[in-house]
């Protein structure tokens, strides 16, 4: 089944404790992206990647890092999480005009 | 700052009625526009795209675009309770596909 997977789906952590949210797609898409979704603000793009080793900032990249060492994987790294990064995170991959979203990761930073 | 604006709702319509969802955008050079549907607790899914002025129909859904007014809308005919969801308008940043700017979404509630 063609899909985008994210892990973990739910995560509670404390301020300053590094964490990684993994994202993987099995559709051989070159483009992948990370978004965060907050009430009243909608989806905001954090980072995107056009291909392996090619990444670029979206609208809200501060406090996040990404890497794209393989086409299928695009992890999101929070080196020192803060409470304002509490949010719902979506990974997506794109083919043509269509973005395929993962199931989301709900993160709570205490 | 490029912006996409939507009324947050909720928009409540009776079953069988036409639901009209609106979106305005600030980037005059935008060439493509997308509507995503997001059920509660789920991820967004693309339901419509439109590139030219006028209407585009797909089943019960019609997207309408007016570039002069910087306005795009989504009409849902014969609304069903299963259409109850949040509808997100998305516009690529500066006309490209690499960065998508999403509106905050309009929550639609279709009641029997």
C-alpha cells in the first residue's frame, strides 16, 4: 500500500530533550515536506526537500532540523524542544500537484 | 508576507443543501490553487485543484477561481453528513509548488 508513515504518533517530552520524528514514504517521491498544524493557524511548512541531500526552509524553520540522506526518509529533528513546539506535525510527500500526508505526530513539550 | 485567508466557521448547512466555502489570497502571481479536506483527527487529502479562471467541476464539488479578485471558492452540492470536515485552501508560494501556504481552514458541519 502506498503510504507515508510517521513515528511516533504521540510523544510527550520535556524542554531541552532532543527528539526525532521519523517519516518514510514508499512511493519513490522526490519531494518531501514537514508541516505543523496549530489551532487557528492552519498548516505551516517547516522544511521541505526536493531530493536527496537537498533541503530548504519553509515558513517556520526555527528550532527544527531535517536531513535527507535517502529518498524514502525525511526525519524531523528537534535539538532542544520548547513548549511552543507543542503541535501536531505532518510529513508529506508529493507527486505532481498532489501532496500525500502521513497520519500525524502529536507532540507535547512540557 | 503571503497569506491565504478563510473563514474559520463553523459553517452549518442542512443535508442536501449547497455548501459554499471561500478563500482569498494575497499573492497576485499565484497560478494554482488547491482544496484539501481534513476529517477530525485525520490528515489532509487533496480533493480539488484549479488553475484557470472560472469553474472546475468534479462530481458534487465545484471549484471557482477569480484571479482578478484573488478569490477561490469550493461549492459542495447535495451536501452529506460525510462531508462534515475542515476544508483547507492552499496556494503555492510565488507561483511554485515547492512551498504551499495553507489557510487556517473552514469547518463544515452538515446536519441531517
